[in-house]
């Protein structure tokens, strides 16, 4: 196995290095493979959603004959119906991290996320980081492939598979195809030609009927009540829509509500919040034109919780105990007040 030096990388260092070094898909693939040996047991850690699930499936396929075993785990509970349907219909073999013993694994990979994105990741020293989100911290890893200009990590993983001359199975191709659709919003969000090429490559391999079944699985009947609350509590000012939904069974419903309101003309900003467990979750949506949802989320909540995202879509999660005392009983008025300070 090639001796790979551990790399420490920060946001600025990454940008400089990315500009300086132009690697081919085969170069990246070989560097990735060089991390592992036949005796390794590999744990792929993700925050489960379509992009991370499909990308983890692709990574597992790449390592099938190069390591002893590969497992996919996630810390979050999969609650969104479309994600549950994806796991069930495609028979994705992934499990909650609490069900495994980390000491049984020798190598750790994080995909479609970064160590700073979830407190659970703090306890793991990752050997590999593969992601398409903006660089959000500094850490050590033997192999780092972060491409913020890509619309989906799934597009990156298609390039790895093609460089390895591996044709994905129908299940993997369907998962990757669906993930690219989701993360690019059917190419309405920022993406690049590489996303289109990967999408087109998968088109004739993926099962389009399964994709449609997954897409149609989105809302439970009981979750319509959250829409009712959103309509009752929403405030619109200067083409900005604010709504606090209260306690939610899953924060994914906040994303669905935010995407729904983002279609309303002439609303240019959408802010939807809710309480899940002991955390405040805020979803940001905008048109991305002279606006940056990710930057705004960090300005509002970055110092008291985790926050970030892309120009047109972002998210913040804040422990309730970190809110000022007068903001503990959170509502739409407070959401509007905190947000307007930074607009």
C-alpha cells in the first residue's frame, strides 16, 4: 500500500490547494484506494439523506474487493417518508451508529458531510472526507476530496465508479440518479456540467419507476397540520416570509414547508422554524440572486449552534439552552427579530 501522509486542511488552504492541483478522476480514485488494505474494516459515516446514502453505496462498491468489510452508519433517525421509501425500495444496507461497535473498525470515511457538521462526528478521526459542501473547518485526514462547485456528492461518486470501470448496479444507479435530482432540485440549483454528465450516464441504468415511487412518498396525512400552523403563524414583510411551526415530529417537514412557500410570488426570502427535541431548527430559502442563505444562517445562529448551507438553501440547528432567556419561548416574532438584524 502506498504510504499516504496525513493532511491538515482548512478552508483557505483548501481553496489554494484546489486551485494549484488539478487531479484526474483516475488520480483521485487511486489516492482513495491507497488509503485501504485487504485487512481493513471500513466504517462509512453519513448524515442520512439521498445524496449521502447513494454516495455511501457507491463508496462501498468501490471497496468491495479491496477491504475485509464495509459498513454504512448514520447518527440521525430517518423520518422523511421519501428517504424511508428510498431505503426500503432500494434495499440499502445501512444502520444507526448506536447498533455498531466503532472499535471493530480500522478505517473511517465520512461522505457528503464534514467533521464539523454534527457533534457526533467529533469522536471520530476520519481517514477520508468526500463532500460537495463548502469547507467548514480544519481537520486531519489522509484523503480529502471536497468540491463545493458540484451540485451533489453523488455526481463525484459517479466519476469514481467510471474511473474504476465499474458499472453501477440498478439499485446504486437509481440511488445516485435520485440523489442528483434532489440535491440540484432538478438542476434548478447551482450545478456544473459534471453533474449533468453523471446524471445522463445514470439515466439508462436507473429504474425510473422506482425513482417516481420515491418522489411521490413525501407527506404523512398527520403532517398536513404543520402546514395549517405555518399558514396561521406566518408573517410577510418586505417580501420576506417568516413562520414558526412549533414542535415537529421530524425537522424534514420544515424543509417541505419552506420549499412550498419558496414558490410564492413575490416572496424572496423564506424562514421556517420549529422545535425538534431540545433543538431549534431554522430552514432558509431564497432565490440566490444577490442573496446568500448560508452566510445569513451563520450570521444569525453560527455563534450559538451549527449553521450553514448554499446561496439559495441553508439550515441552522441551535440547542434551546443556547438561546437568550427572553427567546426561550420561540415564535414567529422572535424568528423575524433575530433574522432582520442581519438582513
